[in-house]
C-alpha cells in the first residue's frame, strides 16, 4: 500500500472546505493519487473527517466525500485503498535536537537506563566505555550519553576516577540524560585546562571533591570539555543524519523543530538534502549565547522564515535554566529532597533577569521568533518578565514567542503567557520517564502532580505543543499523546489526573497546533486543500482505541510531500 497526505489546490480548483468547486480543473487536471476506503482524520476543525483525499505532486487538491474526489480521478490517477486504516497529518517533533539521536548512535556509547536503555550500575558505564576505548586509537576521544544518576544503583554521578578506570589514554566525556550535566575523565579535564584553581563560570558549576579538586562532573558547562571533541567527518555526519531520519519517519514524524543548532549543523543538513537522504522537514532555532554575541544566523542576516520547505530558520533559542532532575532547574521554592543537604537550594539561572531581558530585547528587536528554555518556575518568571519588557518597548502582533519545556508553569504564569501571546512547548514525557522521581525527589507530591500542566493551558485557551526533546528521550509522538491523555509514570501510577487532556487535544499538539507554533498552519498540520501532502498511516484510530493502548498503535507508513518515505514491513505488523 502506498500512502500520501497533504497538498495544494491547483488551477481553478477553489479552496472550499468541502473540496473542489467543479468536476475537474481546466485542461483536465487530475490528481496523481487518491486515498480512500479508510478513516481520514483531517485535524481540520471545520471538517474533522473525510472519505477521500486527492493529491497532485506534493500538495492536497481535494478533501471530501468519495463522489467529490472521484471528479479528480483520471486514467493515470493511483488509487490507494487504505483498507480501513487511518490516515492523518504527519506528526511534528515540536522540540528536539535532530539529528542528535543519529549522531549519538553512530559516534557515542549508549549509557541509558531502563526503560530507554539497559545500564543500571556505574560498573556497566565503565565497562561500555572501556570497550569503546579498546576499539579507539590511543589519544582519540571516547564519548557517551544518556546516563541517569537517579536510575543507577549507586544513586550518584560517575566521577573522573570512575571514567579513568575505563581509560587514561583516551580523553572521555559522557553526557547526562538531561544534556545539562556531563562527566570528564582526568585526561579530558587536563586538555580543557580545568584545575582546582579554575573558577565556576557564570551559570554553571564545576563540582569538586572533599579536597577541592574537580571531580569530573560539570553542571551546565559541559561545553568547556565537549568543544574539544573533533566534529564528525562529513561522511559520519551524513551517516548520523540518515540514521536519525529513519528513527523519525518510523514514528510518523514529517517535521522536526530543532531547538538548537550551529553553522555546521545547517551545512550538514543541506548536504543531506543534496544527497537525497533528508526525508523530513527541519525548522531550526539556532542558539544565542549572550547579548552582543550574534549567533550564526544573526551574523549572516538570516531571519525567521528564511529557507525552503525542507530546511527553514525558524527563530533563536536561549537557555535560561537547566534540568530539574539534574538539580540545575531554577525553582521559586527549594527542591523537595534537599540537594547535598541544603534545604534552601533552589537551583540557579544561566544569567540574571536583567541580562536575559537585554538578550530578549536584542533578538525581538531584530524580528526573530524566540524560544527560551525554562524548566523551573523561577526561570519561567524571568522569561515572562523579559518577554513582557521586550513587548512593552516594541509591541509586535502575533510574535508567537515560546517557552520550552515549561514543566513547572503555575496557573498565574499560564495566564501571563496568554496575556503576552506566548506559547509553551511542554515536555510531557517527563510524566512517564521521571514522574515518580519528580513526585518523590525533586518537586514533591503537590508540585510534581502539576508537571506539564496541559489541562491548565487548555482551560485558559493557550495553544501549546508537546515534545520528546530527542535524544533526551526517544522520538515517539504517539507516546506523547498517551502521556498527555493517561499521565502514567513508569511505575504505573497516575501523576496529576487533573492535568489529563482529551485525545483530540493531544493530537492537535503534535499536528495542527505544532504547525501554528511554527507559523506553518497555512501549509501543514491538517489535511486541507492547499497544504503539503505530509501524512502518516496508522494501524488503529487513536480517537477510538482504548486510551491505554494509544502508544502501541503501529505506524504503517509515513508520507512526505506525496512520497512514501517509510513503509512498515508487513511481517512486523
């Protein structure tokens, strides 16, 4: 079965909700492909379902009843019989780090713990790194990612001494699952020039042992070491992108919003597109570090919206705090279980509120959409203040500035988002992957039950998206929908039943509302005449299946611009 999805009305075919206005456009223009005999979920509020969809080239030219679409069928039109399967818009990965999952797979060591990986002890971390070192030339870097101190039996971070046990002949650097902490061995610290005399950089901490020596753990400043790791070769970069593309399209993703990025990342993506392996669309939010230090796109004069249908510069990203599960998120009240016995500890921001406001004003004045990472509610306060000051100084209608993760957003903060026109992207996957520990360790029962407060946003009419933050967690849009609807932790307990949302609303967060958040609602996110043919074919209907089974629905095919880019092997169905 071949499936396709969204497209544009051509010639005299008028963009009416019901489909085309006449039996066939002038010149006998007909559809290349028609999809019918299935369940078609359009995500169009004006027409939620349809019997058939017609596609010409990479655009949708008809959505409607079988009779309406039959008028667009010609002698060369391919008829796709869905056989009762479900066709809906392709999914967005609304906040992630594509192609991070691919690059980690081809260049690093997987140190994840269950339910993502298999590592449960620091000894296993050491063993895996030692194996990689044995296969790596002496002096070359060894890297790994995904370890989680709260899931290791020792309930601590590995140290430089642990990593030295893997190798002292190779510099080693491993990244915490959050991406906000890392650990270096002694050789890597030496190469980075980090000693007991090195002061903590602003917005980060070099952890130290009882003697004042760096213990290898770096909070929010892993770049001091990771910047020394040589970039992958062009061939390896393409291999990583190819791996990541397969990872995404197998889950029905047709657009990834990459909330990070460098000049080299843009170069690699363009090379992948030229090589014909970039079978999804990418919206980039390159990082900005500090005021007056332009990112690559700012320096090049590239603005929001610049690019093609395949690769587009969407905005600028700023990071204001760290990771709650890494104790670097910035909270208004202390952590539930005190960090190192400090009952007043609330985490910390990357920079002062004043410095953040200066950055936001600079980027806002330049006309960019802005996406700011804020996990803790104190960081969210800073972000809302900065947005408010920028908009007061230079009002701009429909800016759609974003808050990334927004895990601890309070109701008053969501009210403020609505007043300012700010849109959050919630990391709702935390409910499943870390929910038990947010309740018992980091936030406590009351605050933990409100993590990713989707229902509060729905009640206030604030549009939002939900995301995996891949490679922090695997890219799985249907898992996110399952998370939003069920709010079950890995132990099977409900965390915050009051913040559950309906299935249809969760699907919007990975389709139509994600398109809106990216200024793409006119071309993506729903199956309507005039939109690109990006579809996903599912084995079951997420609107009618038992909610507990949503994440188990198989993705059978993914269509990008009318072209099938993934089809599940029938033997695996």
